């Protein structure tokens, strides 16, 4: 099947510079005729889109800014959207990733957005953000696979150090080494030197060695673009190319790299971006 292409539209206008739209427009007030029209188009496209072949109405997008106290599923309900659609389009790793003031794109159709070229049969979509083009393949009417939905809902990753105390969280903090305000792209888990570190999920080891700042480090690649990172290890028990199972020992807690004491630095990345770690509460 030939891939079709289209340009994203914002309320009927070509979306050529998303950053300019975000900075100049209060987009949290989508209501009335705009909201009604968006819901109508979603309903119309849903009729044809379920067949994965065509859209009765051209694909258009609305930029939406989250209000204080508003949750991902509030947006889903308010705009009659599908959670899989919003999550895949906006590259979300978990519903709780969004914060007040953040802007997301909301389409007038339901389906799943994928990285381009990974699967045949999608609609090639391109959107300009400044001077960069963001590209997707859109599959109308499609939903997440059950396993992919588990990842998104935080039902996959087990804790790499069950019972350990979190000594530093994800986000902005005062750096303990140089004292400056800096972003911390993971969490720190305090534990004694030599404590076993376990794989948060099954996958392939794509790095095992020394990494600047992190010391001895292991990176494991999982499904759907997820990677986990385990830093400051005293000992590495796996090698690049190994297939590891969830819960297997992959190293030992240490204090290698840029640290003040023994602990595990743990990160979850999706599509190359550091994400706030969320663990399966059944395995904490």
C-alpha cells in the first residue's frame, strides 16, 4: 500500500511554526464551537478511520495548553479523544508526564502515530516546529497493543532496588557536586556498596562500561522505544548484546563516576528523552 502524506493543520491553517503559536496564544480555552467542531470531526473520521484506509475529513490539529490541576485523562474526556492517540502523537511515556502549562497536539481523528518508515500503510504526516520538521506515520482507527498500553500505564518496570530509599528525585534540583541548579534526569536510590541491582524489565543490553559522569553503567533496550539506565555501579555483571530477563542481577551498587557516596542512579528513556520513572506497584 502506498503511503499518503499530508501537512498538519491548526484550526484549518497550516501549522508552520508551533513555537510561535504556543508563545502567542492562550490555547487552554478551547470550548464552544471549536470544541463541538473538533468532536464532530473525530466522530466522522472514526466511521471511516476504523477501516485503516481513509479519512472523510482532512487531518487537522488543535494545540491545547493544560490548565492547573488538569490531568491527561481530563483532556481525553473533554475533547472526546482516545488516550492512545494523544499519547502516541505527543510521545508520552505515562499519563502523569504532563504538567500545567504544557502544550499538546490534539487531532480531529483517532488512531496511532508511529515513527516514520517502521510499518507500511500509514499516512505520512509532517509538521514544522521552527526550522525542524517532525514526522510521523498515522494509522487511523488503530489502538495500542495490550503490551504497549501496559508500558504507558506504568505496569511494566519493576523497581531495580526493591526496598531502597530514594535519595534524589527526577527534575530540577541543587546539584550535590557543584551546588548549581540543574536538571536531574533520573532518580537516585541509596543502598550499601555491593547491593545487587536488578533489570527493571527484560531486554537487550546495548551498553555496559564506563560512561562520563555515570561511572560504570548499563543500558538496556526494551520494547516501544524504552531504554533503562543503571549508573555508578561498582561491578557490571552483563555485557553488550546480552538478552536479560526482568529481575535478573545486572550489577552491584557503587560510587563510580561523579558521586558523593554509593547509590544507584536509574533512568527511563523513551525515544531518547529522559522520563519520570514510574514503577509497577506490584513489584516495589
